C-alpha cells in the first residue's frame, strides 16, 4: 500500500526561545498551528533552565530519541507536554503497562473487523507529532523490540493493513520512566522492568529530579492564589512545607535504609497547600490536618509517625 505522510504543517508564528520559555536566548523557532492533539498550556508551569536546552536540541537538532527518567512526580511527562504546548506540537501519549502488545501502538480493527483505528505511534509518525511512552520501563522488553526500526528512523509496516509509513520529518519518540532502564534498583517501583541494552542505546538519556525549593515555591505561589491573584499561603509556611516535602523525598530515595515507600511530589504538595488554605477557616491546625488527606493517610503507622516528626521539627506546635 502507498506510503502516507502528512508533510504539511502550518506555522502559526515565529517566536524567540526567550519569549516561549524565559531566559535570554534570542534564537527564533516555529510555533505550529496545532490541533486538539496539542497539550493544554499551563501558564504556571516553568520549564527548568537546566532542562530547556536538552528539550529544544531534541526537537530541533539532529533526529534522536529521548528517554527521561527520574523519581515519581518529578514532572517528566509534564516536561514533554508543556514544551510541546508552547510550540504547538502534537503529543500522542501511550500510558504503558506490562500487558501491552505492539498492536496497541500501531492500531487495531474494531466493529467486527470493518474499521481500522490507528494507534498513537502511527498517528504521530504520519502527522509529525511526538509519541510519548509514559512509564516506558513498565513494558516488557519483548514488546519494545518492534520499535527498534522506528527508533532507527526507518519506515513502519503496519501488519494489519499492509501500509508502509514513512516517518514525518518532525516525528519524535520520547519515553519516560522511574528507572534509568536497568530495573528497579531502588526497590521503590515494583513493576519496573530492566530494558534491553540495544533498545536503550537508541535513546539519549535525560535525568530529571525534583524542583529546587525556590522554583517549587514559585509554582505554589502562582497556583494557590486568592481572588485577587496574590498567594493564598504565607511564604514562610510554604517554604516550611517544601522543606518537609524534601525531607520525605530524601527518605523515599533512600528507602532501602529508611523503609519509606511513598513520597511527596509537587502534585501532592499542591494538594496539601490547597487543603491547608481551605482548612484555615475551620481548623486551629490547618497545615497538619490538611496533610492527612493529602498524604499521611496513605502511610502505615511508622511511616506516618516519621512524617509527623518532620512536621513538628519544621512547624513546632503551630501546625
């Protein structure tokens, strides 16, 4: 069957890197018109300066595949989606799990075999989008073997239809994972699989950690706001909450010694802050009471006591 490739993508405008991502880089890049496949833009999301260059080089430099790894909740998928949102680039996301088969990427027949529905990989290859394999290290290596040709820039043959698809020039492959690809060395992620060395060799690797405290403070102050747009939480209370989060993260990252198997991500921190603001009207101790539904209730007794001790050290009895 004839190869299909939608080469034409409309450029909406050209903007400097500084305009799109902050900083001072004056180099201009294309911003595409996009479609409903472009992720929603978060005005409060800040793309870190130490990661910005790697993302732009991946998108605009020589064609390569990218594997982003780091602890849960560090913002790996958000980094891809928010970079794409600013550039009008389409993202086709695969939420990976161990029972997936390669046809989940390419597509399958529905309605009794009368209609073929293209999978995210096929759509991205045709449209010049980014295919995002979220939690890629959850997949068995045998499932990913079929990607090797695509990762090498070769056409994809869809067995179900016989169609041979040439990759669009703007097509890119990105995976995220909690491990660097060698399996669950930390013992924090039970379903992570060690990946084939030949597969990993086809990716550039990018490590992503949690936000720096001042960056995380900016996120919380920009997100948890009053009606007039000012921060709803006192800056010193917010900083103390971030210190608690970082202490818990340290315990989590050293879980083999500490036994802490949960962590406070930025997402959890936002949930905690939102509840602390809401509980302030009805509680004498809103910070601690808000932490229970936001995080503490998922811990066992010893872990919860450890976190309470950290809170007591940071806040004293004024919780």
